[in-house]
C-alpha cells in the first residue's frame, strides 16, 4: 500500500529541524513522519522513473546521506527530497539541489 504523507508531516519535520534534536532522540511519532515521507518519495521516484525511462534513461537520487536508522551522520535529517535526472547527468542535478 502506498504511503500517505499527512498534512501535519511537513510541520513535524520543520519543528524537529528547528530544535536541533539528534535523530536517535526524536520521538517515535516524529521519526514516523520522516519515514512516511521518505517511503512515499521512494514510491514516487520509482513510478516517475519507470515513466521517464520510456523516453530515455534516467537516474533517481533520494535525499543525500539520509538513513532511516541514523538520520544523517547520526543527527537529524535534512529536508527530504527526490531528483530524477538524465542518466549520467547527476552531477548537473547536484548543482541545483
């Protein structure tokens, strides 16, 4: 079943980032918000990539360095995002992300 991003999830993420709380110290419901958004972005990326690949080859890039177990380097994650770029153009995409 597809993950659903709740209307409250962005606010949770904004609040967590503002407090500077380490990933391992976030409340379970706050971590679940990050997990929901991350999983939905993965689903969107797979679907978009399948469609895009009908017209060429593309790469998918999910939130750089983010891990559901550790956040980013043991701390809280940055904003979560996804990028789809022409195959081999990932370095170009990095300039805009």
